[in-house]
C-alpha cells in the first residue's frame, strides 16, 4: 500500500493536505472521555474463606499468608494475618494508639518480597517486619521508622529504597497551584510530577484529594494513579525520575459542587476505581460504569485489566458480591479479596478464573 500511496501523494499535494485535514478533524471530534472496549470478559468463581468485621483498607498476599489492613472494632487492632488457602486467622496485631508499634490511621500496606511495611499517616512512621518473625516473636520483630512527606500527603507508598507520596500542599486554601502532586524518592533522588489530567480547579481538588489510588509495579519501574471519582487512569515510568507514559480518560468525574464547596455525590456520580494493584505486565482495578446509587452492592462487581499504556485488556466478573479490596496472583489465576454482599456484610474470599 505504501509503494502506491507515496507517489500519488507526491504528485498530489492537495490530496495530502486533504488527508491531513481529515485526520486532524477526526482527532478534534474524538470525545475527551470514552468508555473502554475490553477484548474479553471472564466470569470467575468465588469461594468465601472467612468473614471480616469491617471493610479492609488493603488486602495483600505474602507467601502462604493473606494480609488484611483493617481496623478491627472489637480488638482495636489494625493488621491481621490469615492462611490464604483456608482462611484460618493466625492473629491480630498492631494496637490502636500512639505508642511504639501502635498507630491511629494506616493508609497503605506494602509488600516487598518477604518484608511487609505498614504506613501510618497521622504519626508519620512506618512499621516493617517479616510475617514469619511476627508470628513467631510478636511485636519484638517490628522495626519502627519515621518518614517525611509533602504537607498534607495522605497516601504514601514506602519500601526499601523507594517512597512515592501523593498529596496537596495547599490543603487549607483549596488552591492547587503550589501542589506537590506526586513525589518519587528513589534511593535518595527526589523527583516530582505536578500536572493534572483534569482542567478545573474544582476537579483537581476534589477528584484527587479524597482517595487517589496508587500502585507500584513489583520491579519498582512504573506506577499508576487512578481517580477516586469517574475513571481516569495515569501510568508513569519511574526508572529514573518520573515520566508520564499514558493518560486514559474513560469516565468523566461528576459530583455535587455548589458555591465553591464540595457537596458530595450526585445522581450521576460513578466511583469506578475503589482499589488498584499491579504486576510487572498489567494493572488491575475494580470496574463500575454505572452511577454509584444504582450499584447493587455499593461496590463494583468487576475487575478490569489494563496494560501499562492504560489500554483495556479484559474484564473479570463475579456474581452476588461487590469487590471492596483485592490482590492478584497472576500465576495461579487467583484473586484474594474483601467482598461485600447486599446486606453490607464483609467477607474474605478467593476468586479464581
């Protein structure tokens, strides 16, 4: 085709111009937000292995264990260890408080090989340990370290040699002009990224203030950030500094905003992404493309798979439950998740496909 087209275009400059105008018009007419088309949909099986007293902030797999970051209202502990095969609970750890090996608000649970890191937001400290040592020796195996982050940074991913912080510098003024939106500290080298995929100050403030979702690939070479309202997925290369790979706008954020004040969800609000995780090859998120008020379980019932360019790959669907938090074992085609039923009960489950 090229051997035919090129000579024609050389002989017909007008044809070349017309073709370019058509291409430009096509780009201009393309909508800013566009629901993705997934190449395949997979229906998965659910096996409940235990109940949870409350919804989890994070679920992670570490060897033969399932780790749940959840404030237990009865034991007032924040970290819980289960057998990933049968759901047997091994113990509850990390008491609520301000003392050594305690915490008030834990934002993230990070797993790096055999090491587990809990990130405490209020007291600005991390608690790190291996699960085997914790089960055998208790809290004496826990190392506690302080950390620093940009002002008002609520979401911090911290493992050995890498810290990623999401936050707003100008929290009190509702002004994002001086934000440090994403900070990457890799082996002591600090890089920042301050652009937003949304235009208005209201969207920059509301869509990315409440709970932007963050995942870092296991090889520590890439990260992804997902919006808390609507569905905007950004991917970044962090091998050296931080560079945007792709920004995909799938669902426009829609919420109630009046007199320059955020008023909450409206009838059209869609919260597509409630959790996110990744492998070196793919990104996994919850997926919901209907308004939150119409969602049967008030939580998505699908998991979307994207590549690291943000392109849609597949949808994994379950029946009878919503997905609150999850992690993925690609090799075993298994998802471990906190699920919720119509009555609001929380469960720990295996999902296989």
